[in-house]
């Protein structure tokens, strides 16, 4: 089952459990497959970068995209519930302190990732336009992102946007700085929202774990894992 939108966002379901996000130049896939015979779980994660329609760097458009990603995540949870898979343990059943979980979510959630990538792309575009963008700048902007992502490439894509046609350098800089402020504000709001979600889901998981209902524990663990952005086990380590 694949859902798509005009913003090139889609969640792909694999046997009712796995899902992935495709957005802008990025394709992120998470596959979770339950083997019925031995009740094993196989997990795979990959990030593929390629040419697409370009970054969504306009603040209002990016906000719409983020909301759509969040709705699709909620739909994926409903699919887990309808299929009954949410009654089984998720790939990760033990989580660190809620503060550490907040850190993980900030680096793993696809809605936050796409905001951070576009913000980095805008910063790179400003640097390119000013003539100050170099390898060191690229390296600084790349910190904390998956391998293969290039802020410089995204900056170049942004500067080639048809909406810049006929604009002077000064006018393009004004537009970029204005959109950087909008995206930064979106980043701040989303960061606070994610932190609240994680704390809430972590507390629900702790309460469920303190009881004797295994189904409730599995359900709470699924919710928390997805709230964190479906990280791998290695991501839970410092």
C-alpha cells in the first residue's frame, strides 16, 4: 500500500508493518517484517539521495509538508492497529531515559529531518550567493545528517528555483534570509512539539511496563518507537 502526495511524500507499507518516507530529494525506507514461523523480526534502513523536484525551502510549503508527514505517520499507526501487529513486540522494547529519547527523536524523526535538511540547504545557498561557501562550511552544515546528504547540492538546487528568475543578488539574499527565519521558527516549534510527544509516550510506556498487561506494553512501545522516528538499536546508545 502506497500513499503519495503532490509534495512527493509517501508511506509504503510492507506486510502491514513497514513504512517509509520519500520527500524532496530524499528516499528513506524502513522495513519491518515479521516471520510467522520463528516470530523473528528483520529490520532494514536505507537512505537514497537522487535528483528530484528540489528542496521544499519555502516556509509555508515546508510546514504543509511536515503536517502531511505527521498525518501519514498517524495513518501508519492505525494500519498497525488494524492488522493486529501492534499487539506484538516492536523491534525495540527497551528504551533509555526520556531525555535521551528526546535527543534520539530530534535526529531520527523524518518530519524534523526534512526541516533540518532544508534549513541547511538555505544556509548553504546564502553562502554560495555571498561567495563564502567552501568545504569547511559544507562539513559544518553536514554534522548530524545521514551520509550522502550535501547541503551544498541542496543550496544549488534552491538557487536554481524559477522564482529567483530576474532577481538581483540583493533581492535573492533578502528572500533567502526571510525564508531562513521562517524555517528556523518551524524548526523551533517542531522541536518543542517532538519533545512533548516523546515525554508523553515515554511516560505511557513506563506506566504500561509497570503493569501486568503485555499487550498494553507492546502497544505503548510501538507508539514510543514510532514517536522517536523508528531508530535502530545502535541509535539508542550514546
